[in-house]
C-alpha cells in the first residue's frame, strides 16, 4: 500500500534561524519583564499595607467529592 520510503523535509523560513531576531526577542522580553516588575512591586506593597494578613494564602478544598485539592488565592 505504501511503497514510498522517502521523507520530505518541511520548508523552514530563514527568519526562524536568524540570530538577530532571537536577540530582539530576548531583549524585548527582558524589557517587558522589567517594566512589569517596576509596576507590580509597588502594587504588591500597596496590597500588603492595605490588607491584613498574607498576600498569598493557600487552603485545601474538596473538589468533586473527597479529593482535596490545593487552591491558591491572592489577597484582594
């Protein structure tokens, strides 16, 4: 039924292997993470000063029967 044993290699666009594109992607992601970090740290401090208790809390809940599952919650 299948008599052909040759395989074809799929075409890969040259931009996929570009080192410049990879460098731009890495620099862009690091810049984005830095901007988010600068915005989220003051937000976490404001939540901590405004709300009593921990910022993150974990509690066990029953999910669909008797199987306890851990649920993570963030303080409002």
